[in-house]
């Protein structure tokens, strides 16, 4: 007698740097269960899958002891690997699955996920018995063949794609080819976002923020894009993937994964003190990374970026085990698009208001994060000295839309004296 179809499972093998993490079972009824392999749990030199599984993390053995089970969504450590919004809709439409069917979206994207995790579909006969026995009367079944035909159109806010650069052209990554650039096409909702992000990131780099290589790319240099709607703009924003080194994967995870929050909780479930404390306590160089984090917090305020939520901060694992703060990404002057925007994404020193924040709020942030203020203040002072000395002139030559430049200059004038920047025209 055959098992109930609800007890049929597809199984993905999860690995990192060639090391088995475990097995992710996807039931037909939408339940997802990750069983972490004993070999992974018992290896003190294991690569870091997530900070919560790091040998130095409190409760790591307990967290890995029981299977990680969720309904519909995957566990946050895996759910946050998947794209959000329009790009997810695009993929789900092409696969003919529901947009919330995270297991099958993961199975499709599993060869080129952020970081170093790989998710590989398994043949039923290769699934270990113990994986099935932990799931009632489960029976492993073959995956339906998933393909994307790209024969559809979707109105996008802004789409981003992992692409491989060769001879100045960029090709959508597929099969086992790793993308080495993230390409963000122009938005159908907001004007000149690529120019805005290139400018904001460039200004951030001038004041000591660690940024990857960035460039503006002509749209006619992008090959094999799906049929998406694009505005009448000429350039996309390109940022080098810092989780790739040629064909090598470097693991990374964002702070929604680290704090075990779902993407929809990225604005509401934590504050910058929580992030600062994790960085200071667990980074391989906690003080240096906390100093860089403080510099970026200030830069996001100076650049009127209201979108520095949990997913826009990440740890990178360059030695496969030890976390370090990743380079900066997704810095955009958002208040030129959002009328009357006056707040950054998360609380800092008990406020979110750009136009009331002072150095005293940063000192409160440092105290709450357990970071010595005497080690933070000089980095904030240095950021301000560089911003005041370099930004007004640099902004003139950068490609941001002129109306957006005026919006940024107006923002500088409204900041408290601690952070005000005198613009030149």
C-alpha cells in the first residue's frame, strides 16, 4: 500500500565548501524539515553554516540537535537566501509554483545562492533512511524537472540578477556557472536608481566605508535577461560579488539570518544595538568591525538612506569559519523617492529621526552595544571631517540626477550641527 501523497517528500542535500550540512525534506503539504547531519554537528572544525551553528555560539549544540521544521516558509537561515518582491514573482511565475513555495524556489536557485551554501536535489534511492524515518511514513520521490522558459513579462520595481562578466559583457548565470556581479536594472517605479546608488556608494567609499568594486553598465551589455519591463534609461548598477573569488564561494549571511528573523521582520524585530553587540562579541576582529559599523551608520544618516534594515548588513566568512563584517552594499539616498521621509530603518540610541540625532545618540548606541565609546568617537569624527571636506565637491562630478543632488544637499542642511554639511554649488 503506497504512502499518502502528503507524506511524499523531495529531498535537497545541503552542503557548504564541499562539507555536508544535512538534508532538507519538502513535503507535498508544504512542511519543510532540515535534519542536520551528525557528521556536521560533531565536527569542531566545521565550516560555519550560520553564526548560530558556530562552535563558539551559545546553545549551538542544542539548536542543531532537533530538526528545523517550518510550514510553507523555510527556516529563516534558508528563507533569507531567496529573493524578495518582483524577482521572486518572476522566478515563481517561470517555475509555475506559488510565490510562497520556498522549497522549490530554493531547489531551482540552489547552485548559485548567496554565500557558499549549495542545495542539490537528491535521487530517492540516495536519501538516507534515517532522514525519512524522522518524518513519519515519508517516502522520497523524484523532483519534477524545473526549468525557466523566460517567456513572461513582469512590471518590476527594481530587479537584480547574478551575472557573469566576460570581455565587458554580462551574462545571466545559469547551470553551474557562478555569477561574479550583481546587476541592478533601472526601476519602473523610481527614476535613476542606478545613478543614485552609484553616487551614494561612491560617497561612502570616500569617507572610509569598505565598498566592493562598483560600476555603471550600459543596458545593451547585458545578455539573456528575462523579458522584464524597463524604463527609458541607459544604465544598470553593477556591484562585484564579495561572496565570490573567481569560481570559489565565500560564505556570507545577513543579519536577518543571524538573528533568525524572516525577511518581513527586517524593519521591526531588532535595532542597531543588537547588530552592534553581535559584531563586537562574535567578529574575528570585533573592535575594528564595530568601528566600521559605526562609520556606516553615520554615513547612512548623512546620505539619507532609510533602508539600512537587517538584510543590508552581513557577516562574511573568508576563512570558512570566522565571521567578519562584509563590505557595504545597498546604500541609496532614499528620501528623494519617499516624500517627507525623515527616519532611518532601525532604532539607534532610542531614535530613528535623522534630524534630531546627535553624537550623544551614538554614545548611547555604543554603551548599549557594549562597545567602548572612546574607540568609536574618533571614527565618527574622521567620517565627518572627510564628508565635509570631500563630499560637496565630489557630488558635482558624480552621475546622480541633479534634482536628487539638490535633495541630498537640502538633507545635509537640515541635520543637527554635529552632522551638518555645508554644500557648495
